């Protein structure tokens, strides 16, 4: 083989290698890719709601209590700020827009209880439920824990009217001594 033939052979091999790299098959989907969560949205007793449950649900549910919304009529339902993290960890979250806006924690407590009951009907009993509230939702979370003992196994609240600071607090209910 002469020098010219060797150069032509190397050039041909380089062109074939380049062409093969361009027509490579697409990367396979990883086996650990997660399926989309089950999403339910609707209205219960006049309050809009949203629920998300991962396909690989591990049995926990976070009930999100949002802060105050101004105006008249039902509030807007919002996802919890940590919603994607909750799902990534294999747990579900549910949220209500509440039937009324303004400062009505009593209405919010009732609406979240009704939503949790709907969740139980559609997905079964969770291993645990915690309530997570922000701003007015902090008041809703603490009131829910105090008024409906046994429904929630814990609470997380931030900047609620029941706190003196804006830092989050996580606690679990303490049974009250019976008189």
C-alpha cells in the first residue's frame, strides 16, 4: 500500500466514523424514570381542590393550608411550594382554595377535612397525614391539630398568626391529659 492509499483509507474511516456518530440511535429511557403523578382537580362543597399522588405512593399525605386571599368568593387553589419535592419522595399532597376568601380559618379547617375525606375515599387511608400551613394557613394547621386530634400526625407551619417568627416549625400533637 502506498502512502496515498493509506491516507485515503484513514480519510474514509474518519468519514464513516463521523457519519455513524450522527445517526446514532436515541438514548434509551432510564429504567428509573418516574411515571407522572395522578392528578385530581375539582370542587367539593364549593371549594376548588387539587390533589397529586405519585405512581409509587409510599403512603404519606401532606395537607397544604395556604395563606389569606383577598376578595369575595372561593379562593384559588395553589400547590404547596414543596409540592414537587413531596412527590419526589413518594408522598401525596392535597390543597384546597377554600369556599371563602379573607381571614376565615374556621372555613379552611372544614374544607381541608372534607378534602382529606375525599382523598381517603379515592386513594385509601394514608400511613400518615401532616398538615402544612403558611401565613393564615399556620393558624389553620394549628387549629386543625387542636380541634381534630388523631386526624394529623404532625404539623408544619410558617409565618402563621400562631407564631412569633417567620421560621418554620415542625411538631407533632401532644395528647392532652383527660380531666
